[in-house]
C-alpha cells in the first residue's frame, strides 16, 4: 500500500476501486443496504479496513435519511441524575443496545421549564432519528414536544397523560410497580406486622402512584396517618420516616417506594435506636446496586431490572425506526418484579 500524505482521507471511490466493485455497490455496503452478495460485501469491508475509510456523516445522512443518533431525554435536574444510580443503570442499558446497532446516544437534560424550548428546537431540527424519554411527570410537556417534532419516541414509565381520540398510543417500558408493591406489603403482613407504613414517591409520577395503589390493594382498611410522601431521594426518605415516627410511633413496618428513600429511613431508625427488623421491618423498591446491599442492615427490596428496561426501550425505538411508515408502533412492555430478601425484613 503506497504511503499516504498526512491530510489524505480515503474516498468511497477509492474503496470501490480497491474492492473491484462499482461505487454504488460500495455505497450500499458502507451504508448497510441490502442486495449485495456476501463475497462482495467482504471485499468492500476489507477495502474499508485497509484504507482506513471513514464514511462522511453528512453524505450518509442524505443517502439513508438517518442521522444514526438517538436523543435520551431525562426530565430531571442534573444534580439528581448524577446522584441517583437508577438513571446511570437505565442509561447503561440504553447505551449498550444503541452501541450494538452503531447508533449514537445524545443526552438531553431538563434543568427547568426554560430548557423545553431548547429541547424542542433540537428534536425538531433533524439532529436525531428518535427519542427515549423517562422520569416524566404528569404535566410534562415532553410528550407534546416529541409529537410535534414528528420523531418516533419510546417512554420509560407508564404514561400519566391522556391522548386525543384517534391518536396512536406511544410505546413505553415499565416495571410491574403495583404488583411488586403488593408482594412487598403482603410479605410484611405474613411476617406478622400489623401497622405497616408507606413512604411514597412524588404524586405526579405514575411509578409512585402505582406503588401506592399496590400498598392499598393489600391494606384495604389503610390508615392515612401511616402514609408519608417523599421525593425518591435519601433526604426525603429520612424526613418522611421522622414524620411517620412523630405521627405513629407504634408502627412496626414500612414499605418504601424506592431504595434511596429506604436508606434515608434506615438512617433515622438507627439514629433513634430503633432495631431493624426487630422493632420495625423495612422493605424498599428497585434493588439498586450498590444501594440495597450497602445499607445497614442490607435492604430487603423489590427488584426491577433497570438496565434491562433501558435496553428494551432502545430495542423498541430501533424497531420503530426500522418500520417507520410501515405499520403500528411496537407494543409497550411491562417487566416483572421479584422480592429480594435481605436483613431489613
């Protein structure tokens, strides 16, 4: 192979010439098209490797009408996203699936209402092929934004908004939040606990409401003084636990709507000298690594496959992109939950 000048950039024509095929054939192979025999595909790929050819992104976009990028939009401020392992696990799952399909992840964060204009411009500007959005709230404008942008979208979490008559349902991926909560509370009842409290998440998120409904399903005569609201953070879990102990010092168990809040609740119980699980049994939700295993004592919790849900979101979106204009959107998926028993209950 002749020595190349420092600024040399191999062209598609050079790849075609080296492989002994037409430029059109080389283009189809490089852009992932069909209809090329395997021996020719192998020749083109070998030429690409030997020449160090890198496809021109702009030209490739013109040919395929795809950018090769997907936006991941998280409707939470930056400080929470980088302190809550839930988000890193879900993003890891999304990234693995997109990487396996040679697709770039573009992360868009929502610090406040002013960011929605920026996100609208970006999603409508042809920069990405589709969007994955999660941690939405009931009054969130993101569903309307992605709809106006006209790009395929998959949501993380059961939608809490209503759709217009005749409007196509948007696919989503979620865990069986209500069923998992029922299992957790029933487990506490089976242990003989009689005054089971609940620390819930934000009432404008469907996951929190579904877990509260699961708690109510088991405790049909639920006492409202045994319910306190948190915000899916360690600090809010600690505040809610302190509030419950002030209101109901006789409680003997607490089901907490996520592991971070459960870790805050355990800290308050420990600081007050209340034995866990001897006096108060605690069950969380998520089974987040490393949170659930590193609490004191290790946390009994409901496992949901957070990383797996991220991969499923990406799979549904990629499937939707492959059949754009050719049929209905892919079905939504509810993933199972299981109780993981450790020392806190």
